[in-house]
C-alpha cells in the first residue's frame, strides 16, 4: 500500500512551493508602476501598447476580456491591389507575422481569425521588451495621481501610470472623468488648411474615398493632461500607433502630453513605417518612402491623381509653379532664387542649383555627390542627366537630402516658424 501520510506531505509541500513561486509574480503583475497603461483589446489598443514599448517605455495593457479581438474588416493587405488599401506600420508587421504563422507568402491575402491572431500577438508580446499584458482583469476605479494615474483593479491590485490611453469600445473613462464624448480625430486632407503638416497618422478613408490625417493636437484635452482617448469609431492600428508614440514621448522625456514635440513624434512614427501622408502609390517598403513622407508633410509636392486618388505620382515632371511658393515660404534665400528662375519646369541642374544656393553649398561638389549617389544610394533607375526635367521622386529625394524641410518647425496651425 502507498504511504498515505508521506504522499499527503509531498502534496502539501508542492502546493506551498507553487504558491510561493506563483503568488509573488501575480502580485508584481497586478501591483505595479508603469509608464503607459492602455485600456482595450482591439486594433488600436494593440498598436498603442506595442508602439509605446518599442519607443522605450514600460507599458502595460489591461484586458477586461479573455483575449484580444482583431477587427479583420479594418485590416489591410500587404501589397496594394485594385480596390484594396495598403497596410503599413504595426498593422503591416502584424500581417507579416500572421502570414508567417500560417506558412503563407507575404504577397498573399490572409484570413484574420481570432485564434491565430491571438497566438501571433502573444508570441509577439513575449519577444517585446517593456510590454506587459494583464488579461481578464476589470478596472473598478480610475483617478488622477499627481500628474499621472492610479487604476484600482477588481482583485485589489493597483496600477500607477504616467500616461493613460483609453482604447476601449466606449467613452466610459471620459464619462468617469467628466470629459464628455471623445471628438472625431480624423480630418480630410485639404491643402488650403496647413494643419495637415501636424499629421501623426494618415489613412485613405474607405467610406468617403478621401485621404484623412490625424493631427497630434487632436490628442490634447485642455481639461486633462496625460490622457489620450480613442473612441469606438476610430479603433484602427494607425490611430493606436500614433497614440502609443505620443504617450511614450511624455513618459520618456518626463513631460506632459500637451508639451509633446511634433517633429520628434512624427520622426518616431515614420521610423516604424506609419504613413503620415497616405499616398496610395508608394509602398512603405520602397527605398525612398521616408523622403517622400517628409516632403509630403511639407507640401512641397502635393498629392494628385484622377478622381479621389491621393497619389504621389513619382515619375511625373516637376513644374516650377507647383513648388515655387511653398519652398519660398520655408527659405528666405529661395525667394531670390525663384525670382530669377523663369522656366516652366525644373531640371536636375536647376534643382541642384536651388539646393546649393539655399543650403550654402558649393554647386560643383553637390553635383558630384548627387551623381555618385544616384543609383547606389537613391536607387534611381534613370541615367543622371542634368539637362533632363526632374521627376517628382528625384526632386523629393534631392531636397530631403540637402535641404530637408522637415527640420523647419511649424505651429499647431501648420504655419512655418522661422
């Protein structure tokens, strides 16, 4: 017969050991300090949490549900196809991981089922530093604590955070704080309104067939700092990613969200391949995508295309009239240069002369440098010929490399600050 007394002792000892091992871990997980805390379990919440962690800040995402819920209807495809929008940023990375998990090629469309999606997100989170996920836990109270937040959980746990991002399905947190309903974040891009230059996310609006942007300043609520709210109609990866970078900036630099640096946040999001200007004909993986994004923000080259297309049109020639006024508004020296330049089109030679004069560089040295970079760095397939009319992509890359209008600050209204 088995030794019942000894077996019982072993069982009790095992339970004690497991209790000692597991309980502290749960306690540390449920009673913690973090930089950014994200509420929600949908697309925006996922993107906000991952981006915050990628931006170097301790981040906790609190799930009241059992698992994440991916809205497949808002998820795009890896490559642009007729009638399909282009995925980018963390949405693109998520889809790549979905395809890899299912053994599919990157060019294939993938069905986003919840089981596979949650497995992919869990594996992704496990390999991401500074990211914690607390599932199946309801927040019973949210209150301000100094300049940050204190969240009380139903199991008596607590989370203290510097920044709170509400990406839940309702405006419950807003109501709790007495802030009213979250305003719509997206605005259609209208070049007459310079606030498009403050974009931290850009999308092609499927319903209105127009391009839209999210201004950094839409995240600021004068009644409550260090709080970013995304309402239920805006739960897409791009808005979440923008929120994550904004929250992380405040924590990383020990400041308030209302004091965010526009250029720093824009640069961070472009680093992670989130379009701020949603050109429908430029793939985020293209070599010169970054230069095109920065030139797009400046308005040096505006979108075109037939119908409601929002296209960069990279091979089209650059007309002097389309770039004259906006470049003059950025640089004093450009005013004199354009006063002397009369041709209707910009050539490669005139573009080199422009950047040399405005940037105080020797023209001959600039010409030699650009010719050397033409195919090796810029990856242009055309021959370097100064007499040729410059294409939009050539113009964008040269100006980004030698003048970089992104370095010029703009106001919350998008006006140039000199």
